[in-house]
C-alpha cells in the first residue's frame, strides 16, 4: 500500500468533516458575536444571555442540517468502502 492510498482518504475525511461542522460552527460564531455586542452595549454580563441563544441556534441548525450531514457521511463511507 502506497502513501497516496493512505493520504488521499485521510484528506477527504478531514475536508468532509470540516464541511459537515461548518454550518453549526458559523451559526454559533454569528450568534456569539451578536450576543457579545449586545452584552457589551447594555452592560448585562450574565452567562445565560450569551449561552442560551448559542445553544438554541446551534441545536436548530443541527436539526435543520442533520439530513444533509447524514447523506454526506453515507457518501463518504460508500466511497471509503470502494467498489
């Protein structure tokens, strides 16, 4: 088995993993930045003000994108299994 046979599937797995988690991470980042700005502007520094919206949005985005994620993972596993 050559290095190419090992490196290429590993690279594809890392790229697929990054693509799969990107929507959830971006949504959490956007909501976190927005709640941080709101907290800084209002002077409210309660942990729940920053945590609860991030958890809700992360959960909603995860539920919304889950079918797409499962389909992408199934495609990756079928590709890895080979013909």
